[in-house]
């Protein structure tokens, strides 16, 4: 009986635990992120689920974004993905490798369409070695 009670308690609390982790990533990604290789490229993630892409301080495109454990054909309970959707409904998937881990100021993604790593920093003047 105790095992059944424990199992039920776990089943009801597990979604809250996993949702909390997702919320943390959704909050950590907020703000300005500058391409590590080209400071003219900036992504700005906002609380309302939009990301604005800038080049030379001119906004080029806006996407709606979500952070989850799946994107298109990719799904992993231990990984997180950022899905970008343009105004035409096209989706672009990025695996999150890290978001400001230990407050290092780095957003590391992998573009799943070509497996290219993307590295951003949250300070315009920061630069990390590649």
C-alpha cells in the first residue's frame, strides 16, 4: 500500500518537476544574445515568446519560439530544443547545449538542419575562444 501511495505521489509530482526545468530554460534564454563570431548579428528573446533577429542593428526577421523536449522529428526527455516559427509557419529547430551555465554568459545551440554549432554571448563586447 505504501508503494502504491509513493507511486501515485510521484506520478502527480513528476509533471511539475519537469515543467519547472523547462521554465528555467525559458527564462534563462531571455535577453540579448550576440553571435560570438559576428557582433553585428544579435538575437533578442522576449518574454512574450518572440525572438527578433538583428543584423547591423536592423531587425531582419521575427520568429515565435518555444522551448521544449521536442522539435519536428527530434525528441529527447533529457535534452531541450528551441523551435522557431516564422510568419509562414516554417519551423527551425535548435538543440540547446547550454544557456548561461554557471553564469558564463554563453548560449550554445546546434542548428539541427545542418548540425552547425551556434555560440552567442550576452555581452556585446564579450568574446570566447572557439
